[in-house]
DNA sequence: AATCGGAATGTAATACCATAACATTTCCAA
DNA sequence: TTGGAAATGTTATGGTATTACATTCCGATT
C-alpha cells in the first residue's frame, strides 16, 4: 500500500501508474501512460517523481534509468536499500540487509567518507524466469 | 597500472584518457578529448568502452553516467566491486568487501536469483572535500 | 601472393533521458 | 483579502546511448 495524505494531483497520477506497473517504468513511459490524463511534457513526470522520491514512495533504479513504487510500508528506512532487478521480466525485489549496511558503514568511517546516497542494484534473472528458460 | 597486450588503437586512446583523468569522465567528454586523435562520433568511444569493460580495465558508474579506469591490478575479481564517489572533487575509490559479497550472495541464493551484474555505489563527499568545506 | 572472414572502424541518423527557463495557476496562512 | 510559496503548463535545449550500414584492417588459410 502506497497512499500518502499530501500528494498532489500529478504526484497521485504518477504513483498510481507505477503501482499498476509490473515492472520499472522510464519517465517517458509514464508520460505516455498519462497522456489521457492531460500530461504533455516530461517535466511534469520528473517533477512528480522528484517529490515522490523525497517522500520515499518511489525509487530510481540507476542501472536501468527507471522508477519503481516502493513496496515497503511507508516510512521505512531507505539508507541502504538494495534491489534485485530481473532483466527478463522486470520484476524488482527491494530488500535491506543490516550486515551489508554495517560493512559499508565501516568503510566510510574508516575513510572519513561522508555518504549521501547509496546505490545497491543486482541485475540478473529471477527464479521464475530462470525456471522458464533454463539457459 | 592498466596496460593490456591486445588493445586496439581506439581502446588504447580511451584507456589513456581515463588514466590521465582525475575524475570519472562521460563518454562525450572522452570524445571531446580525443578529437585531435581523429575521434568524430560517440560510437567510437562507446565501442572502446564496451571492450575495456569486458577486459575489466574500465568501470561504468551507473549513478553518474560516467566511466573510470580500474585502479586494481589487472585480473582482479569484479563480481562485487563497490565505489565511493565524491560529488565535489570526483575522486573515486574502488573497493571490495567479502562480507558484503557474502550477504548479497546469501540473498540471491535464498531467492534463486541469478545475478549478472552487481552495482554498489556510495555517493557523497570524500575526506579531503569535507575537511576543506566543513559544511 | 591471393583470398577469405571476423573484428574493428567510420559516419550519419536517430532514439532515449533529463533539465533550464519562464509564464501561469493553485492553495493556504497571515 | 491578499501575499507568497508551491505546483503546474509549455517550449526549448542539452546530455546519453544505440541502430544501421559502409568500409577498412588484419591474421589465418590456401
Ligand atoms: Zn522503499
Ligand atoms: Zn524474471
Ligand atoms: Zn576494478
Ligand atoms: Zn572530494
């Protein structure tokens, strides 16, 4: 469930589009799916996506230039969320791992590095797709 | 040191450009720096970068659409290399952590996920830049 | 030496991703 | 009521990456 009290009209439309989608969507794909709702320009999508990311309701997948709705309960921590992305069907699993978080935290402390955003994305093939096509 | 026996002319030029650079470079920046060497089109750069990535001599930083020369000895493992990227000066630290690798490995095993490429990038500010600008 | 074929290269065109700049509207608090 | 911040609409532009096709390079084979 990904509702939010203070979403604007455009933000709501974009979030609903991502919720309905079975796979990550590019900003331009979202734009196309919202033409009938009055969307005309990429910036309408990017602005909504920006706010939704601030709220923690949407994540950007850096390795594929696409966006997904957060599947976790609203308000969950996002400091070090990891994503497993299926190249075949597009399914995305979002997960966190305390040990990974701690190890990377140790590295940045040891190197006096001040982290702002951490990206962890595993691209590959999910169990279903591997089963269907045992390549 | 990042020499390689079988590099072609274009691959050598691109790798040298990345070696000389103090920060990650975009493909188009590389193109500009190689105009005098006869480079004319983006594809010349992308093709060389593709091969260099295959050889493990160059890495793509997904979160900033840029490329760096590998700083590790040639032939080192790259299954789960992590990068700390300074937003201010561009310095990149490449490192590996066995524990991180194991934890992510456990997740993929548990979920029968078949990983192809893992991206770990920490964006932030390095020690030097934090010291200079204690913000 | 001639020839064959795969790899690399050259070039133009196109597709895809993201933001700048500016005008207008909405909405809420003072 | 009104002032101002936030959101929206619109156009133009800039940055990133690939498709498609022609050509050249180079080593293996004959
Ligand atoms: Zn999330
Ligand atoms: Zn799949
Ligand atoms: Zn490396
Ligand atoms: Zn720095």
